[in-house]
C-alpha cells in the first residue's frame, strides 16, 4: 500500500485526537450526547480502532472501531468522517481497512448498522441487508435510538 501524503491510518488516539473525536460525535444525531468520560471508557474496551489523521496537523478526521471475538463475529461501530473532510474517500479508506485487516481475516460475519441512505456505500464491500431471519433488537435508554424518535 502506498503512503498517502496527506492522511495516515493509526490504531490509537492521542489526547487531542480524543477531543477531535468528541467534536465529530457532537455533530451527529446518534452520538451528540457522548461525554469525554464515555469515550475514555469506550476506547480501551474497543478491540480494533481505525483512526485517520491528517499528517500535517495531527488532527483526527475519520474514525471507526470494531468489537470482535476474532472468529465468529465482528461488529463495526461509529464509522464517522468529519463533515469538512467528507467526499475525499476517507470512509472508503476506513471500510477497506476494516475489511482487509488480518485480525478479521478468519471472522465468519462482519456486521454493522447503518441508515438506509448508506446501504449502497457498504454494499461495495459485500455488506447486505439480507440477514436471513435475523432481526436487529435493541434495549436502550437513549430515545434517539428508537422508532419513536423518528416519528
């Protein structure tokens, strides 16, 4: 893989990049209420972390994380690109990094949840809404993550 002169993919965040992640989270409906304490508790519990950093400024511009048992299941979470950097292929870089990660090579199923408008994007890597008889179920204290919030 050739080195990108502008961006670098890393597997960790500095303290200032946690601040960058919080700014990105605060700009999205699904993560706007996350606190620094939430993120600091979440990061060490994440199995695989994908951080795209702008080389010159060292600013985090895109992020995703994966929870996995490294054999049966991996769940992709929090795929996010800073609004000012969208349309530059960073989401593609994140998903390609996840799908080609040697740590996930033997995983039977890689799963994610996304909004309907993002389904064509994820289909490019073989993700499908065809999941047999399985259905997503959720127990949540966050009203933004229920159908009632959409209505």
